[in-house]
C-alpha cells in the first residue's frame, strides 16, 4: 500500500514539468502579439523585438506556413491596437 502512494506522488512533479515544457514555449510564441502593441506604444524598440524574438524569426524563415501564421497573428494585434486607439 505504501508503494502505491509513493508511485502516485511522483506523478505530480512529472505533470508539472510536462505542463511547463508545453506552456512556456507556447506563451513565448503568443507573447509576440502583445509585444507589437508595446512597440506601437513606444515601450519596446523594434531592435529589442528583433532580439527577443530572433528564435521565432529563424523558425519563420524555414517554414512559409509558420511565417504566414506569425505575420497574421502580429497583424491581428496591430489592427486591434489601431482600432482600440480610436
């Protein structure tokens, strides 16, 4: 019975690490949209954006589908910002 408890308790940290391995990269990718808003408001320079999102730029250069998706996503945030500023 104690062995069952020990096995069950090790699943929690494994799930947490697994979730972090999925969520952290996803949040990094999704953060490029709000970063566009920060550029438009003057809180982030375009050079800073290029440095922070250089890994995404490399991936986008290797895949047209990823590039098109990232361009669509960042344009969506830029349009949202323009409409919100009115």
